């Protein structure tokens, strides 16, 4: 019986664009040396979800509608015998959501526990704690995180590893605590975070607008006045105008307070998308459209219907 001719090995089938980028699996608390030309030791200490503001330098980072923040806390250590420069560009962070969409970090890094933008020269053996943020979808968990320096890449499985949102801001329908409420209940005369400011609603009630304001109200609808108080929480001045859309964001942003709790204290109306506003200030010279002082008042009058 004739022997079969030797069969040549079958070449593996190659499909372009389907090969996952190389990377080492990593866990929180583990230390890795990243980079060959200029290595740094990196340790991811903590990851948490947030709907509040994060200030780095003079920039305020906050979630837009449909977003939350993934806040990363980590250390960088210089293992070399020479100084090594470290800034935001020396490590790249990217989160991958449940739909496999990639979200890059904000390209800014703060020294842990401060709002100071972190850019320094690390001495040999020096270690520094740092923090950065990634804007991610509001709904659901973020399962993956990638950290890269030069060709070295770390892959983190974040499922069950991220600190959830606080109970007051987390949607109770999501048991993971990763999804924020669409509205966060609050009370009158209680400050809540709103982008660059803390906002407090002092009073809401029916009123008669000044004669110089021309207001046409439908039958059965009365003018309603609201007085919120703003406190600036950043060091640099911030400019707004009478046409500012900040107050309209009461209706849109998932991280701002609703007026739900104010029902117990008097008639409550719903802010329209635009309304007449009159501003008064706590200090002379704070006017002119620039928030140079620490706080200010807006009296808002708009047609509204009692609930």
C-alpha cells in the first residue's frame, strides 16, 4: 500500500482589523513598570463614578447630559537613577464601555487631594499620587480600562471594582450603583453642585412682575418668581450673560437638583427654557456680567402653573 504524501500545514486564516492590541492584564493595587526608553512605575489605586465637578487647574470638568465621570486615582514612581519629567501626556488612559466604545481621558492630571495641575520632574525614587477623569456614558458600568506608556499597555477589568455613586445620586433601578438618577431630589435652601457653581433655591412663589417687564400669560397661569443663590467654587472669574443657559439646565442635566422637595414648602412652578431675569449682587462691583465675587443672586420671573 502506497504511503500518503506528507500534508503541508494549513496556514492560519488572517482577518485584518480583528486582532486585539497586546496588553498585560492588571488589577487595582498592582504595580507595573511601563516603558523601556524612560520607564515609570504605575499603580492604579482606586476608580470611582461621579456626577460632581472635578477641577484641574483653571478647568472644570463635569458630566454633560447622558454622561458621568470615571475618576481614577493612581501613583507614579520614578525607578530610574535620573530625573524624569511627568505630566498628563506621559500616560494615556482610555475606558471601554459596555458597547465597546472607547472614551479617552481629559488630557489633564491633578495632584491627588488638590486642584493643582500636575507637571513636575520626579527625582530618583520619588513617588507622587495623581488623579484624572474620563467622561463615560451615564447608563451602566464601564467594564474595561486601558493604561499605556510607550508600547506598554495595561488592561483592567473594572467590573465590580469601581466605587459606585452615592445613594442620593444613584438610580435605585441599577443595583450596580453605576447609573445616576435623571433628577436628584433636593430641598429649599440647600446647596447642590451645578457645573462651576453651587446652587441653592431660596424661595419660589407667585408674584407680580415689574411694570417694565412685558409678560403675556395664558388664562389660568400666574407669574412665578424664584430666587436661587450661586456660589462660585473655582478660583478664576467666570463670565455669564442674561442669556445664559445655566438655569435651563435644571431641566436637562442628570447631576443637578430638581424642585421636587420644594412642594412641601409652597407653590412650585416649572422653569421655562428662557425667562426674564433680574440680578442683584452681594458686593458692589460684582456686576457687569463677571462673577468676580464669591456669590450672587438671580431673581427669576416666568409664567408658571402651580402643581
